[in-house]
């Protein structure tokens, strides 16, 4: 029985060559990589890293990553996984989590492949919208909990692909925390914000993971300490709201795919994906968050200023 089809980088679909046991295969994962992995498990001796992602949208949550994913997933030169978030690396150290699925790298890489039906749908969509075929040049995934991961998990990714590109977004820490809290405490649980007590809001805001999401400078430094600094892209929520076309041009050029404006859905460009409502942060919670995240707010302001300067210089 022939092996299934797979998407190969930059080559569309082709039938995978059969492996013969008397052959040496230079594409197999080197022993040196096996030895450096701390958390990933490799089941198959024939596993390769051909399908390992070229880029990751790492978050954190509520910074515009869903919007970015929705636009890039329609680009004819970009493959993004289904489902959007796999949570593979961010759950490797917490296998007791009821949502943990697998530590097997084999399982993770299975997501980076278009089944024939999905490939056919993308071909039809691409030709209908852009009059061009779907020919993915790069593979990626978008898990928004990756941004705040511990350094040893980032190192795990760097071992598997030292050239991987990272898209990390930043947003006013107060607005990000409020948006995240409304989503998790209210929208996801079918409650109104007014039904949630102050103590529950405060507990959410103080959660170590929530605070880590706001530590942008530390998170950026962690990724840049494990990968080439030029491989870590910083975008701002401000750009999503006020200059989305410019942001997307920066993103596509960073990823090395076409920045042709016709590959961008104009409706998505003007819309906010995954909204929680644009309500103002209540004054009592704003004061609480401004005190809790005072250092992180200063860091965010510095990052935004640097991003504006770099963008202006490149224009």
C-alpha cells in the first residue's frame, strides 16, 4: 500500500519516497539532537524534522495573535496547523494537566501536514480568491502560551530548529490583563462581568502565569538568548488597531513570503478577531493593575518606543 501524500516545503504535494532498510538516511534526527532533548520523546527511529515548523506565533494571549493567525492561514505560501493552538511545548513540563495530550515529537509533527481534503479545499480557495495555487513555502503554528515559557522549553525548540522564526506581540499590560480576565472568567464561563466578585478578579490578575505574560522584556530576552536576535519579531497591538497593513507587510517580509496586498483579506484587515468587547477597564481594576504591573508597564512603553523607531527607520 503506498504511503499517504504529504506537503513538502516549497514543492506542493508529492508522494513520499519509500525507505529501504539498507539505505542510510541523512535526514534522520541526529543522535546529538536526541541527547540534547530533555522533554520531547521520539518514538519512531525513522522520524525526521522535515515538517518541524519554520515559524511560531507565540503570543501572549489577547495581543492580536488570533487576528494574525486568521490572516496568515489564508496566504497561499503559508501552512498553519489545524487546530490553531497545539500547546505541545508549553505543556511538556506539566503532564498532569488534564489537557495534556502527548510529549511525543512524532505526534506533534503529524499536525504539519494537509490531509488531501484540506489540501484540495485550500487549493480551491486560493485559486478562487487570488488566482494562484496554494504552494506553502513555510510551516507554522500559533500557540499563545509559548511566549511566557521557561527558558529550558525555549531551548528545546532551539535544539529542534535553531533557525525557527518567532512572532511575539505586545499590548498595554493593563488592557491585556483585563481582556484575558474577561475572556477566561466571564465569556468562557457564560457569566457577566458584574457577576464576578472582586477577589476572583484579583486572584486572576495575580496568577504567576498572568504576570509572566506581561513581562515582555524578560520573555523577549529569553527567546533571543536561545535563537538569533534577528529571528524574533516584535509587533504591537497598537499596530493591529491603527496600522494593520503596515504590520502585515513587516510580518510577511520577516517570514520570507510574498507581501502582495492581494493575499490579505480586506475584511479581516479591518476586523478584530476573537473580541471580548472594547469596554474600558473599570477604574478600580485599572488602579489595581497599574500598581501590580508598574514595572511591566514601563517595559511595554520602552518596547513600543523602540518598535516605532525601528519601523520608521525602515520605512
